[in-house]
């Protein structure tokens, strides 16, 4: 004999999976609907941050003055400011602030992609040894005169970064090509090029050159120019397009390479494409701004905690968060000890190290 109450309980149990599925679909639709709003809010926040950053510094420049200078250089009416104040905005602060935004966005996106692709929460753009290779290339140009005067520091850094990445690809391929082998190959390349950099500096550089190299190695946007902004922005646009086009593929990687292959993903080709894009983007950014650490580690975790792991939402919001973060980090770096400037990498590390420790504890607690 079946009691009426049991029939009710059975119906409730049968209906529960469908109710959960409906709730999940509603949540997904709501999240997709909120993405354009979040991106628009991020763009507004980035615009406000850039506008305010242009006014902060020894020279007293208002937001209206900054916009009038920009408008005049874009074909509008003359700003009415002196040549010195015009130059401070157009030639110094604006390219530096824009380069900070581009570098922050690029490094943060690279971190988000690598953490998902390698399934390693501690991965960041420098896990491939690109930063160490760039440092060695820059030091070779400055100290050893590599290139015979034909290579700039930026060019040397870029070539060094590419050499490091090529070494990582060769090592990881010969070791089997799995994600853990890529990480281990990156660590090996990082240590090798760091040792080469230290050896060259200690044996061939004078005190003044060593000081300049150290400042660059810690990350600096002091030498930013419009050429740097244009090149980095163009490479960032290509990188965002490629990574954004692989957003759903990265979602599949979250379940493991075998699951991604079952879903029809070409695992080897996708990994090669995304590793190459992130390495190229990191190489370009590092060659222009130096080794700015922890942006690619901290920001993806923060945004993932807010919007979830879906890369259609994660990638654009991480890019905006990275841009805003580095704009303010650089503003702080150039003003906190005025007239002395702090390398921006020092500021990002002061924020990144505590976040790194939190990630370590979270990784430990989930095992």
C-alpha cells in the first residue's frame, strides 16, 4: 500500500532535476545578459581612470585641459595651454597611461588563458620563460652591444623572448607535450635565462648600467612613446580576437584534455595556437614595458570569482580589470615618492604577493 504522502515525495524528487536544470539555464541567460552591462561599466571606469591619471603629477593639469589637448592634436581647436603643458599631456602622460592600460589588459588576458589552458591556477604570462628571455635579450644589447647598433633594447628584448619560447616548445615537445611538461619546460627556461642575465650583468656591466638594467627588469613605463602604444595595441587587438575566438574551447579545457578531445577539440593545435599567441603578446609587452609581474596571476582569479569561469565573460572583463589596475599602479609608481620614480613592477608585486599566497592556500585546500 502506497501512502499519498509518498506519491507527493516521489513527484517532488522527479521534478527536482528539471527544476535545477531550469535554474541553471535561467542563471546562464541572466549572466549573458549582464555581460554587456559589465563591459560597458568597465569601459566607463577605464575612461575615468585614464582621465584622472592624466591630471595627477607635479604639473597641475585639469581634466578639461587634458581633453582640450587631446582634441587639439586630433584636429580640433587649439588647447590654449603652453607648449610645455601641452607636451606634458600629449608626449608624456597620455602615451604612458595608454601603454599602462594596454599592458595591463594584455598581461591579464594572457594569465586567464594560460591558467585555463594549462589547468594551473598559478600560471601567468611569465610561466613560459618569456620574461626571462626578454631580460636576457635586453641585457645583451645594452651591455654586450649585441646587434652591432642595429638592435634597440626593445628589439633585443623581443628576440630574447622569442628564443625563450622556442626553447620551451622544443623541450615540452620532446618531453611529451602535456600541460605539466609545458610548465616544467617554462620553469627550466626561466631559470636558464635568468642565470644568463645575472652572469652578463655581473661580469660585463658597470654600476650605472647595472642600475638602469635593474630598473627595467622591475618594470617601467617611463620611456613610453606613441610607437610603443601603437605596436602594443595592435598586437593586443589580434591577441584578444584569437583568444576570444577560442573562448568556448577554453571552457572545454576546464574538464581536462581528454574531455576536450571528446567534444571535438583539436587539443594539440589549440594549445600551440594559444601558447604562441600569449607568448607573442607577452614578448611585445615586456619588450616595451619591462617585466611587470603578478598582473596575469592576480586579476584572472579576481574576475573569475566575480563572474564565473565562462571565458566569453571572463576574457573581456579580465582585460578591462587589468587595464584599470595597471593604470592606477603606474600612477602610484610615478607619484608616491616624487620626484623619484618607483618601478611599476614593485607596486604590482606588493599587491600580487599576498594574492599569490591566497591562491596557494586555495589550491592546497581543494586537494
